[in-house]
C-alpha cells in the first residue's frame, strides 16, 4: 500500500533558526513528489514538484530535495511568515491522484 | 484567474439532511479532485474526474456520498443523509497537466450536528 509519513508532526523554531522537515514514502513507481503549504482556513498552496532522486528545487528560504525513500524540505533562516502546515504528497503508478501525508505544523517565533 | 471556487465556505446542517457542495475548477483544467480533510486522517481523496468522467471513486466512504461533473466548469459533491462523522473540511482541486501540481479551492467547512 502506498504510504506517506511526515515528521515531526510539529516544529517550533526561533526566527533565523534553520531546520528540515522530513517526508518518507513507500510507493510503487513514483511519478512525482509534491510539497504544499497550508495556512489556517485555506486550501493547500503548491510549492514544488520533484520527479527523480537527486533533484533539488528552491524558492526563497525553502529548498526541497529528493532521494529514493524520502524528501526533505530545508528552511533556511525562517521568518514568522513561514509559519504554516507543510504537506508532502506523492503521485504513483498510473494514478492521477495525490496521496498526502498528515503534514508538519511549523511555528516560527520572532 | 479567480482560481478554484467552492461554495458554500461554511455549512452547518442537522443529521439526516442533504448537503450539496459545489466547485468551479480553473478553466482549461481537465482533472478535478474532491478531498476531505480531518485532524485524524489528514487529506483523503474521495473521487476524481478526467474530462468530466469519474476515474476513481474508491475513496467515497459509502453510498451516502455521490459526486457529479455535468460539464467542464462545475462539479457537485452530495451527502444524503448527512451524519455527524461527515464533519470535515471538503476541498476541490483542479489541474492540467496532471503533474503540474493541483490548485486547491478554499474549502467548505461542514458541520453536521
């Protein structure tokens, strides 16, 4: 069964304190791994898609990396506005849908 | 572009009543997805359509749930009769092509009392 596990469930950082979020997955035939950001009361907002091991993508203070078993979302020198829930999802096999992890809730204190 | 539009934003209903959630996808997107989000289970796929045709409805909890997409610009998710355990946030998303990353709507928060 395809599965996505995110850790930690919650992460509290001080402004400027860099860290990483983990997304481990077991799927049959990975087609893509997706990262989303979700703010309270809103729908998930697309950040990145990674397709193959070794691939990296960056956007402002965020950098996503992918291996054959997991993905990391690195946050460099975070700011309070980076506070949100970060969701990881995979698209596998012949399916068109995404399978989501439960997310990591990030809080960045000034 | 107005994005994916869902209505209503909030719905409070009594157990046993019929509930209809609505979604307007982004023009030109040929995939439409209905997800449900709860604290316990996270985001779960209910059903998805490609070119208005249902492709996978294996996530629909039971016969009380039904979804339609009569045309490329409109979809509905209906729950009849509703139960308290259906309380959740329901999201609609659309995409084209399918690997570009979905665009989600703002969701409908459903409370069944």
